[in-house]
């Protein structure tokens, strides 16, 4: 999809203090070989206090993004909040809390649970919403927030291809103005791959008590065995390449013209490195930054873009590829062009 009047007005992340992988190794929480293979140096770790509940972190990031974009909350027509896991209270609309805290009482707010691709998918959904003219305002607020607390989650080991960091991020879209212009988005989907996140677990009538430690790696292995798809790896790779290719084509941009790519903090050491699949050298991706935060749920791309602009690692005229993927399986790519350096 090529966009003609869609801009990024503001972007921000709220990340708690770091905990190093070396400390986790020394404490016996992380195998040294796994640490070396995945290459993650540290992860962000939130406290167990209520102030660090995911929606509260998201509201802080949201207010920062709105402020940086100089967007009046009254101009926000939509709030989309993405998350991977428990938001602090069962059977509760976290998106409505974020909307009320950051924007106000009357803006529509919806939660997205499409795993790690929620934040990227929200860009495409919100762009379509704003373009439809449903709301009176010109802006949409997109947030993410997660806290991967134990004992249910083992941030160092629960998922085989990455390690989880806590935190929140926010991005404000506008049809009026912004420091960057969204040139294109593209989403690739293969719903047959959801079994990789489900494995052989039965559908239960309620959450299992006591809750076992989540082991998503074992689920993936068992799901692959059950699916018995000879082209399983190719299906995953084809999705990534198709989303990237379509986004670049719609933006009229060659991969060589991409100054930076913001990628998920995931899949390092799997033999299918994301920078290779995208066709970019590693130093032009966000990996050097992401390996210090860990995989911040659906917020890697917002946090990575915020890091680029806050540290003046981009300049006007640069084109940035934002790339996400999540269990299900969906991949969303977006090409944005930096128009000016934003306030922060």
C-alpha cells in the first residue's frame, strides 16, 4: 500500500533499567552457550510495582510521543494498544486505560494481540482508519507495553529465538504533518503457521493452575512436527521477503537506498539472519541497539525508531525500513522517509 498523506508525528519509548546477560549467566539463569548464540547483551527489566504495569508504562510513552509530535490529544481519533502478555488485570481493557490516561474519555481504543507484529500491524490499520474519515481528528496513537514477569515467564529462556525485555513504546500517526512520512506498508500472512505457537497444547476451559513456566520453544518444535510441512522454513522466509519486497516496491525504493532498518530483536543465530533476508549489512540495522534492550514485545520498531531520531542517527532524506513479524504468522514492513529532525 502506498500512502500519500500519512506521517509520523512523534515516537517515544519508556524502558526500565537494564539487566545484563553476563549477570544472568553468573546467577545460573542463562546457559553461556545460549547467551553467546543469541548475542543479546542485556534486557530491560521492570519492577513488580504497580507503576510499572504495562499499561502505565504505555501511557508514559504515549504522553511523550504526543508531546514530541506537538499533537493535541483532542485531535486523536483512534488508540491501538498492542501487547503479548498479561497487562496486570484479568478480563480488563488495557487499551481503554491507555487512551484515558494519554488522550481522554471519548476516543475509540482497541487492543491488538497479534503477538510481536502488533505494533507494526497497527500502523497499517490506523492508516486505513484515518484515511476513511471515520473520526474527526487527524491523528492516531499507537502504543505497546509488556512486562515479562516470573514465574510464568522466564525472560531468558521461555522463547528459543530471543530474550524478553520489559517496557513500552508509542508512535503517533497523522494525516496532517510529522517529522517522517510513511511512504508504504505491506503485510504478508500465512495462518497455517499459527500451529508453531500452539504446539500440541489442548484447548483448556480456563488457565492451568498452577501455571507452568511458558516454553514457547518446545511448542514450536511440537507444532512443526504436527504440521509436517516440508516447506515450513520456506513459508516463513517467503512471508518476510514478500512483505519487504512489496513495501519497497510501493515506496519506489531500492533496498540499497535504505539508510537503516529497524528489525525485531529476534532470531539471531538461527541460520536465517534477518539482515541477510532483508538484503542489508548488519550495521545498517537496529541490532546493535536491540541487543541491549532484548525483545520488547510488539514495541521493538517504535523503540528502535525513537533511538535513531533521539541520537541523530538519521537525517532528512533518509529512508528507513521498519520491519516486524509475529506468530500467526504475519509480517508487516513499512518504509518511512525522514523529513526533519523531531523535537525530543
